[in-house]
C-alpha cells in the first residue's frame, strides 16, 4: 500500500494521521508495514484523506485521480 509514501509526501507523522482519522497510531504502522490490511471503511477514509482513488492507494494503478 502507498500509505507511507502519501503520508511522507504530505509531511505528517503516523500519529497525526491516526489522530486525524480517529484511529490508533499502531494501526497506521501496521498498515504501512503490511502486517495488517485495512478494511473497506478504513480504505475509504484513507483515500478521502489523501484525495486519491482506492486503486491508487492499493497500487493497482499509477493514476492517483479519484473517479
């Protein structure tokens, strides 16, 4: 998942992202490392937060545009 790349590009910490999305920083860390997979609700929240498509977030496309 491109989560780490998107987060770093925006210049925010895992803790800031977690707080903004009302989740645990440990969950963000596990999503980034691949130790845990995000559910649908979380994927939607992450895609909305970074203004990208879920397909881009999941590395299924190189086009970050949302449909």
